[in-house]
């Protein structure tokens, strides 16, 4: 049974799993720090005059399959760290990364996020092999127009298209403002959906970075959640900011900067990011409860450049 603590798919924006290949094709092979600029080819994401998600939104987490408490806390702490009120004294923070979304139509105000409800289905009520329609059904469990529902599938759950064409999806919700789905790729395709914490299947072969929370699958999910969340807020229904064909995974706020995590990034190399001298983990943002996260670059509409935290 599903335990709760509180149809048509009109547009699907997928994270393509061939991150390195897409990055190789990108013309933006360098990045900028949030505090300074380095050489970079400008990139323009056109605004298509559609609605953006501005204001206050609650993020609901729908856990499908078995996740450990440690795994759950990695995601929960990340979501809570997005709030501008998150007590994270160390900088740069997850909240400062998210603040770049304020630059998308700033006259409309910022997008403030907080943690809403959580739903748990560790009994696999819909089986261990899900279709896209099953993800939509799960996303409809929680209602509210000021809600963003995120469906998270466990490592032993297969989803239609997962690992073959996508690592996650965002789309307009039927009962919520939007929904997101992200899968745990730890045992299915870590080299595709959890790079740079696993050696890439395609592209240049470079050593993998050590995951900041000690879990390749969950730290990879954080990257994909961040990517899709930024896309969902700045292009919720296909009329926001993007470049490229609308129906074929257009480049959005973060996917336009694929493969960039620190300054000096180039194909197959995530860029210069801090490494903890004691644990050896790689990160570029601080979160709640002493967490460290590695977050992808985000396109800044003010500078038309990809912004990184390091």
C-alpha cells in the first residue's frame, strides 16, 4: 500500500543519458565563476512568452521502491537546502546556486521552494517495471497547484526509456504545477546517469569523482533532480526559456550547460571543483546538516553564460 504523510503527457523534457556526447557537441566548453567571468561563447536560451513557475512552491517527494534512510536524507536535505532561509553558513550554498533562477524574468519575482509532503511505496504496488503512464499515475497522488511532485524510483525499478534515452523527466502536472521523475541509476547505468561519479560509458575516459555523500546513485540523482527542477521552473510547459526543437529535448536552464560543474570544464572533464582533503569527495556547494553536493552549471540569462559555483 502507498503510505502518505500529509492524462495525457503534453510535453516531456528528458535528461539525455549521453551527457558526455552532448557536451562534446556543445560550443560552450568553458564556464564562469559566479564571482567572475572567464572566456566563454555566449549562449542564448530564447524566452517563448509562456508562464514560469514564480512564487512559493512546495516540493513533494514520492518514493517508489526501497530506499534507505540515509538515501532519503540525502535528497531531503538537498530539497530543504534550496530555501533561501536554509541555515547553511558555508558558501557557496545550494540556495545560492538556486538563486540564479531569479534572473529568469526577474520582474516576476523569485521562486521559493520548500519541502512539502512525502509518500512512500516500498511494496512496489505497481510492480518493478514501470511505463511512462505509471510515472504519471504516481505523480498524481498529491494534489495542489502550488505543488511540485517529484517521483523517485529505486535502483531495482526499471522505467520505460530509463538508461536508453533519459535519466529523468519533467512535465506539466494534472493536479500539481508540474511533476518530475528521476531514477536511481546505481545498478542500471551509472556511467550514463551518474557521471561524473562513475566513469562515462561514452566519450573521453577519465577517473570518476568521489561522490560527496558516498552513494553514486543518490548523488547522481541529486544532479538530475537539480537539472530537471531548474528546467521545470523556467520552462514548465514548453513556453518558457529553451533553445532547440520543442519536442526533442530542448536545451533548458541546466541541460544547456551539460557536463559543466566547475571552471575549466571541457568534454569529459567536469571542471575544477573542490575536493575535501580528508574524505576525498568532490563538491561545489554546501547544504543543510553539513552536507556537500556537486551541482551542475546553470545558464544565467543576465550574462548569457553558464554559471558555476567553482
